[in-house]
């Protein structure tokens, strides 16, 4: 498994997104997925306090057990758990971390991420609180999620000299969702910030599970969506692109899932592709996908099928 960096952290190129734990997958199945990830060489596990109604952290911590010291655990705070538990005010940052440490069964978090910007709290105040947590050894590195290029620049400027800065940003990015190319990726490259794409399979559209005109398989993410949303995704221009991408992958001896993950892995700014999994075989498929190292010619061909956004002006 190739290793890349998030600040001082060495992480596997393919990570495990734990957003299904405690929700779509129960504790037993989630534990099987974690153990398969360890077996496959994954060392980067990404969760959040809000996933599974806080159960994801508990399940992940228990599943890792004595392997905790050998892996990189990332979690997040800032989404609304209750009226009192939300945002990024300094006092809440500290209590949110203590709650996450308790649920994870650990005394430190490798990467602690602000899940979304908090317009009610100056970013300098949040960074100062996070710096204290790093200083006392409860957090190794700090990151953010759902930040724009402008918000990344603001956070960089607000960090006190010599104090910890955001070493990563986690935003949605895939062959079907390329908005980060409008500025965030360039900002990451300029600042030396690692980019972590979430939803790399575009809600499963790039998994190869879905076919035009056919109902989504039971238990899949799209099966749980409203009918009008499913219809929009499984018909028209989106499926045209999906089918072309799948044909391209097949012509090169690979699956659509292989292409989705390999395409992200081809970008040097991407630190780890955190794909979720509800079954052990999905974990192994995600890891195998990174074996496909796309050539420049192949990348250009993919761009012709699924063009990226164009910068205005």
C-alpha cells in the first residue's frame, strides 16, 4: 500500500471512511470491515462525532482494540449533535474532543478536523483552542472539512506564528463532482495542505452497482433516497457519463470503481482516498483499485469523458 503524508502523519493511499458505522452497518459488520481494512494494509480511519449518532466512534475504537497505536485515527467536530453541542467555539472544541476520546477509547486523536466552517466563531479562536489540544498531546495534527479556497487562506493567515495550522482539508471530490478544481486544490498545492476527498464514488454512482432504468439494489445508498432524486441520478446526462467511464475502464481491464479511485490517487495533492464500505469484499476492492496507475494519456481520455469545471474569466 503506498503511503502519503498529512502533515507529520504517514497514511495509506486508500483509507476507510467510517460514516456507515452505527447506521447502515451494525457493530458486528462494522468490526469485520475494520479488521479487513487492517488486513489489506489500510492504516487511515476517518470518522466523526456525528456519524451513526455518535456510534461510529464507539464502534471504531472497539474494533481497533490493541491495534490503535499502529493506525491513524481521524475524527471531526462541529456538526450539530444537540443545541448545546455544535460549532467551533473554544470551550466546545475542548469538550467535543473529550467526548470523542471517550467514545474512541483512546487518549489522543491523530487528526482532529473541523467538520464545517462556523460563521459564529472567528477561525483564529478555534485555531487557538486546537493549538492548546496539540500542546497537551491530545491531538497530533488538525484539519478542516467543507472549506472553500478563501476560507483556507483565512485560516492560514489566522494561525499564530509557530502554532499548529490546518494540514488537511476534506471536501467532496470525484469524477462526477469536481468543484475543488475551481480553487481548493490549487490552494492546497500552494500551501502544502493535504487534500482528502470524501464521497469518491459519488454516492455509489461510480461503484458499478447501478444500471439505467433498473431499480437500485436493496440496501444501497441510492435505494434509500427519495424517488425523484434516484430518478435524476439514474437517468439522463449523469448516467451517460457513468456508462462512458465504465466502458473506458472495461477496455483497460478494470472496473468503474477501479477508475474512480485510481483517478483520485493519480493526483499528488490527494493524501488518502477514504472510501466507505459495508462489506469486507468492498474493502479489498477499494485497495486493489489503487494498483491501477493511470498514464497521462489515460487521464486525458478520462477528462474528455467527464470534463472538469472551467474557471470563469
